[in-house]
């Protein structure tokens, strides 16, 4: 079920580059440490607190997870608690990578952080 709160990876990417959104990653710390979208802030769903989400007059909050399930839950919790409009990345980081958008990840053989396509 898609609606106006479900943003495509391309839409999120262009809005991130334009500094129009605050991207909130609701995956767990180990997932975030392994691979993340550049600029995303970590707020795991397991310890999610709406009041900890940064407020901005000019940037919309967009939630993101691995596949879109947890981010949709966080979105619903956020909107119910705040009454503010927000969105989420439909398909999560999986969809993000599927269209070739860049990520920051740890190289398992070296342990080094690799920024693939910083914008």
C-alpha cells in the first residue's frame, strides 16, 4: 500500500542532496555500523523515542530501515505523537542500493570505512 508518505530512493537522494530532509535510520547499531546512507542519523526502533528526533522548521523528517517495515512503524509512531507530516524511504536501504545510490560501509577484509559516492 503506497501513499504520499512512501518516498522513492531517487526522491530521498535528491532531497538529501538539497538539504530538504532529516534522514533517520531506525535499524540497530550493528546494521548502521556495517552500512549506512551518508548523513543518516541513528535512532533504533528498539529504543525509539519521538522526542529524541531533531526538529526543523525547514526540513522534513524521513525514516529509513532495511526494507521499509520498521521505518513505516517509526513514521506512524512519530506522526501519531507529533501530528507532524513525515515520510519514509520505501523499500529501505535495500531499495536505495538497488538503484545504485551511494552508501558508507565497512570493508570486512580491512575494517576500514569506505564512503561510496559521498554527495
